[in-house]
C-alpha cells in the first residue's frame, strides 16, 4: 500500500512533508518517480495529465488536492475508484477575502482612481455604499454559501442561485435552470462559484450576458470552462458587463495571445482566489488514506453523477 502524489505545480514536496509528519513510515512517492506502480492504491492529484490513472492498476482512491474535481477526468476513471475532494474552512474564508477585495475595489472605483493618479486627473466617480449593492452568487455549495453569508454580514443585498433548492438565512435563493436569469436581473455583481460539470460548462454565455446589466460586474472564481470567452468580450463591448474579475481560465496559464490580456476593465489573477492550505487540509487526506485501509466510508466523497 502506498500513496502517489500526482500534482502539477510546485507543491508536491510540501504535501509529502506534511503527509509524512502525520503518517511516518508510509511510502509516499512523487509521480513519475514511482518504484512500483502496482503498490499504489491512493493518489493525491492536482491537474494530472489525461490517462494518468491507467498506470496504477490497483488504485482505490483519488483524492483531489483542491475543492474542484473537474481536473481529474471523472468520466474516464474506473467505477471502483472512489473520488474525494478537499472541504476546508480555510478555502471558504480565503475565497470570501478574494471576493470582497474585488467587490470593494470595484464599487469604490479604485481601478479608475489608480489610473487617474498617473494622469493627474481629479475625477470623482459614482459614489456607492454596501447597502446600495446587490450581489448574486452562482453556486451555493460549501464555498458559495459561506461567501454569500459573509456578504450578508457585511450588509450587501445577496441573492444566490443553485441547481437544487436552498434555504439560507438572509439570502434570496433561486434554483433550477428556469430561474437563473431572474436571479441575476439588475444585480450589480455576479460571482460565479459553480462547479464545472456538463450542465454548467459555458453557462456564462451570450444569453446569460443579455440578461445582465447594463453595468454588471462579473467575478469568475469557478472555472474558466464556465465562460464563453468571446461572448464575455462582446458583452463588455456592449456595456452589459462593465468589468470582469477573472481568476480562472479555459487554459492556464492564460496563453499570451489571448484577447483577455488586452481587454479594458478586465482584471486577471492567476488562479489564486483560494488556494488549498496544505497544513489545514492534510488531516482529511491522511484520514481518508486510513479509512481506505480499513474499508470505511471516506470523507468528502464526490458524486460522479453530479460531478462534484
Ligand atoms: C480548487 C481550486 O479547486 O483551487 O481548490 O481551484
């Protein structure tokens, strides 16, 4: 029995150290340096290459190193493999921090004033306070509902939309495809925190943008695959979307030739809205490894049918 870390990026060594702190003596290897692929039954994965799992004939569990699982190629995984995701209060708190930073900066016109300073231009813009502002949160899972509740605490008017019905204090909740456009009508800010599934891919498209605004600000902290990029640029040209704060993209890193780099009022961050905190998440990874060894139900299992 052993653990393989199939993690793109630079954090494999940190994961390995933290896992070994809690499970000393366990074999933890960093892909592709695996001594014997047959002994691996547990993978911790982040954005692995397609087909990665085929090399591990005795795999029992794939644990995402983040909240999302769309990067794991769920449809291709053998039925007997259990898939889990990270659920961590730190991910929720960090997401709220990111979202608040974008909303407050936008509603207080900081991007304009930043530019004006360079141009020595004294130009007061529309004055807004939190009570004037309506925010719609798309996706009311663990992170989305935490963000929505946080915005309520700050005094925003908050609406939420999810695929299945939710009843959350202080939030006007909408559910189901039929009420999506109603949930965003006249919203000042729309925050996308949906999981990426076959049903939500391309949900932020031309029809969606027609139902917005004019003058809506879009925050995408879900996945790049939710957005039809060309439709967003058109909606920004047409004024329905006044500004967009994008943290996630169809292809990451965002290719140099992508028009988003040049688009005015489109602010980019490099998928950093809420990064898994290894120290606070490692406990559930280790717990799942132990549970797997004792054939017990795992924490934060993913429904393949729902895709999250
Ligand atoms: C995640 C992410 O899924 O960082 O955790 O996008």
